[in-house]
C-alpha cells in the first residue's frame, strides 16, 4: 500500500532502472608456486576447491563484490615464469602478494626478494599492496610478525 502521491509510488515501483555499474579494478596477484594464489582466487569466486591446478603462465578471474569487481590477473610463480612477471604489470591498480607462511627459509628468502623487486618496480611502486600470509593453518606457519 502506498500512502504517497501516486506519481511517487509509480516512480518507486517502476522507474528504478538497472543498478548502476560497479566500478572495476585491475589487480595483479603474484607469489611463488604453491603459495596459494589459485586457491585464494577460486575461493573468492565461490568455485569448487576440487581439481585446482597450479597456474602456468597466467589466468584472469573477475572477483565480484557488492560494490566493485576485481579483475585479478594471477601470474604463475615458478622460477622460469617469475622473470616475465613485469610484462603483465601494466594497467594494474593494485597488487596481491601471496606468501606461504609455512615455507622453508630458502623459499621465504626468495619470496622476500620477489616482493622487494615488485615494491620497487616503476609500474607497481605507487600501488596499494596486499601481502597475504597464507597457510596459517599449517603447523609450521610463521606468525604475521615473523613473516
């Protein structure tokens, strides 16, 4: 039942139109192999965790949120692929760096070097970074302070 002027009721019911488009942001997701980049994006997209295969090269996923859409370019983390990461940085508006917090000291050092390289890259150095200390559920996981 509408107790306003008839044209107000009609406008409220019939003239809303489609919702305004959500803003889209282009992000790059990097980290060493096995850090959990693919699993993270699959979970954010509500995809089944079954049959997740490590990314070779790159993949792009649109991650929908209520107020925005994140177009995330996930780059493979294998040693022979990392040297090409910078070719995919152009146009990025933010960076997700996924770190395996339960990795070996050597892998942690490699991840630290890759993170520092990304932080200093001219196309990324002014962008927001999210550093995700993944695998916190593993017994060998380091705390956020240790990472």
